[in-house]
C-alpha cells in the first residue's frame, strides 16, 4: 500500500488528499523518510546542482495590527518591545548584505500601517535603483489588490505570504475572527495574477493540526503551484495563548520538505530558521531532505531579539557577516555551497 503511494508520487508528482493522509500517517515507518529524502535530493541536484541560494532577511518592523494566536509579535502582546526601521536603516542593511554577496533582499514585517503604499513603494524603488542586480521580496502580509499592484510597479519581484493552513476550520482556530482564510487565499491569487513569484507555506505541528490538515496543505500547494514554499515547525511563544502547546516535530518537517520537493521539483524551498531553532543541525538536515534556500538574518543586531515570533529564535546576537560565514560552513558540511546569485526559480 505505502509502496504504491510512494511510487505514484515519484512517477506523477501528485497524490490525492486521501493518499497524502496515508503517507503522513506512516511518516515514522522505517526507511520511508530516507527513501523520500533520497529522491528529493536527486531531483534537487538535477535542477539546482549543489547551489544553495541565500536571501538576506530584513525584519524591518515588528508592529502589527493582527492578533494571530501563535505569534509573539501579535498586537495584544504588551511585552513585545516595538520597533520600526527607517528607510536609511533598511538601505544600510541592503548595503551590508550586498557586500556579503546577497542578491535578494526580503523585507519582512508585521502588518504595520505606517508602511503605506507610498512609503513602501518608495523604499522598494530606492533599493531597486541602488542595487539593480538584486531581487526584492516582500513579506508584509495581507493587502489590497491595488496595493500589491503598486508595489509590483515599484519593482518588487517576489512576495511571501504563507497560507498558514489550507483547512478553513483550522485557520479559524489559529486566528481571531477579523482574519479570514478566504481573504488569505484572495491575496495569494492576486499576487500570482499580478506576476509576482509567490511563496506560500505553513507551520508544521501548529495547535489542532491533523494529518488531514497537512494533506490539504499539500493538495493546495500542488494545485496553486507557488514558486516558493516556506515551512517550519511551530514553536510556542511564552506570551501567547499557545505558550504551553508542544512544538512541532523536526522529523515531520523534514519529511514534508522531501514530499514538497518531489511534488514540485523546481520549487524554491528554504530550510527555515524555525527548523534551525528546533534542532541544532536542522538547516543542514533540511538541505539533505531537499531544501535549496537559506534566509540568513540581515536585520540590525540591536533589533534582532525584538522580532521574536517564537521562543529561543537563533541568530539574534550575531552580526550579518557571522551568519553568512556560519551558514557557509554549515552548508559545506553537507556537501553544498552558498552562491552569490539572485536565485531565480528555474522553470
Ligand atoms: N512558530 C513558528 N512559526 C511561526 N510563525 C509565526 N509564529 C510562529 C511560531 N510561533 C510563522 C508564520 C508566519 C511566519 C512569518 O512565521 O507561519 O507566516
Ligand atoms: Fe546565524 Fe549561524 S546562521 S549564526
């Protein structure tokens, strides 16, 4: 049974929801994860060789109007020390990153009303102007079609917006009523329509998540076909209502990375900071499971601890250069190399 499902996945790069449920329920079976990882790695090498793409992550504001139950920077956390980088500080991060060999900058932040379309477009335009050989990725949450259109016009190339869960009921258990799964999906469709390279994704092991939820996530990804998929384990944050929930499993995250690589062989797949937080060699193991991207932190050291989505986040004390060197060694230790490249999707 399992064997047939795996063979079908290798052959057709897609399964039904029922088959995904079956696969996920058996993920701890002897040799199954290894078998999938080997195929994932083979596909990844065929398309991307031994290159690991780096994205310089600039966490430019932790001010957020939303109240997602799992997130440490949710608006109703009074203990979060809020900050917002100035345009100059953001540009300094890019300058620093450029010298370190980064050719993609990811501007990530909470849904901070200060960054109107005008202000954010101006920042994007200035970055594209000063670093014309770099890609700009935005990760600033849900906005209107018109806003996404203006930001695209300003030069943004890519957009990361995790769908968080493809199960509408599960979505409601992770978010307050003001946030809707329908709007999340609308945003993703708009972004794709506007020609962004889009990143979707979800947390592994978030509260109330079942094998059925994960199977829906996989079916959603196989239909939507994003260029990027960000997945990482859920990690509790002490100031949220999920403080006492268990963290997600690193093993299941790795298993799902392999499934996603096989399902979407060309996808850009980061080994996330959350995976590196949960397991000391999580990112290295992510590479061996089929990932091909890392997103080192480029934010100013003075603000790093403040962008605390979950507890014990790594890389909060390091200078950008240290993260670069650290990742270079880590990737080398598993037979890969960091490249100075925009790291485009290879269709
Ligand atoms: N654990 C792991 N990931 C989290 N995120 C937010 N809170 C947590 C948490 N407690 C993820 C969400 C979001 C991304 C920026 O970080 O999936 O989309
Ligand atoms: Fe940041 Fe290792 S990647 S210290």
